[in-house]
């Protein structure tokens, strides 16, 4: 019998996610991937998978069962053994907005454009391009890798570091100061496309005059309302709103992990420092 993970009960949105699918922005396909890559990495390492293997990204409670073989399972990097025919519960996230469930061998859903993760905005990838529901059976790959249990801690109250620009000229004189000196809160309307931040309106200087350009994860776009929107993994590939700053890559997971109502403060760093921080971060997490 083929090994499968069975979805028995779903108490909140759950998606198959992995390390993302890079290199398709020119086709209108964002990279997608885990909302919090660090937690995906910890979950996968604990069961012997590659850091970017397909796993479950869960926003609520889950009841899951294992068919076909015994396997190691991890929830947020804490591993335990499940026998064939066994079932286990995944509680709702305790600290952050999501948690990750990895199974030894990874979720062997079809690979599409180099990735297995779900891209909800395009309704493809993952398991039938949709959130999971009761009765779904997810195929498992072959396991056997070395298990490494490591810490999965992220500071969810640390300042978020940004590189200013590239569109500073399109903002009012005090926009940069407002961004760096104010405390924002995560809006409940945030999603995988973008995190909306409640706080002071960031004034534009040339509203509506910009041309559309390529967008990337971490860009802080500001529409005419003045609301800051930090683009997430499922971001649009093009955008016309001006970008006041870019969240550095090393801090994107730390920001994305925060629940609605959580506080966010920003601190500016230079490009060279941002690159050094990413090199250090990637050595630890990938």
C-alpha cells in the first residue's frame, strides 16, 4: 500500500507549501513558498527531509492519520514517531500565525514549475491547487535522511530591518521618518499576498504618476490611502504603487510570522549590511 497522509479534520486553513518556485516571474508566477521559511526548515530537518521539502502550513487545528507505513512526523521541529494506521492532532499555532507539519519523505504531490507548494491566487500546485479538506489523501515520498532537531525560535518582537527606497522621490518629506519612528500593527486583513499594517498614513508626493514595475517579496508598497503593505510570498509580479522600503531577506520570515494585532517597528540598514545578514541567516537555516 502506498504511504499517505490522511486529513481527518480541518479546523483552519491548511496548505501544502515548500521552498517556493523561483525563476518564473517573467511568466507572471510569484515564487510562493512557505510564509515562514525558517519554521518550514526546522520541521523538515527534524524528520530527515531537505529543508525545502513539501510540508503542511497550518493556520488552525488539524487531525491527521498515517497510512501505509510508519514515519517520523514533526510539528514546528518537534519530532515524534507515528505507526501505520495511527493518527495525531496538531494544535492551533501558539506563538505565530502558522505552524508547519513535516512527514518523513515529504509530501509527494506533483511538481509544477519546479515546486510543489500551493499558489492559491492561481489555483495550482500543492494538492489540487486548494486548501486541504477532510478526506484528502496526500502521497508521501521515500524517507531515510538524517534527522536533525534544531531550534525553530524567531524573535517576534524584534525590529524589522529595511533598506530604504527605491521610490523615495515619490513620497512626502516626512514619509521616511514616519516609517522608522512609528509603531505599526498587523492588520487582520493580511494574507499570503501582502501584510497590511495599521499606523500613520505615509504621504505620497506624486500620487498616481508612477509606472508599473516588477515587485518582490518584502517590498513595502504604499497606495494612495497611505497604508503600508509588505508584499508576501504570493505577491503580484508587477505593481504601480511606490515602494518606500524593502524588508531585508533575513527578516521576512520573522515579520510574516506575526499574528494580527502584533506590533511592528522598522530600522534602516545599508545594502551591504543587509547582504551580510542574509549570508549569516542562510548558513543557519538552509
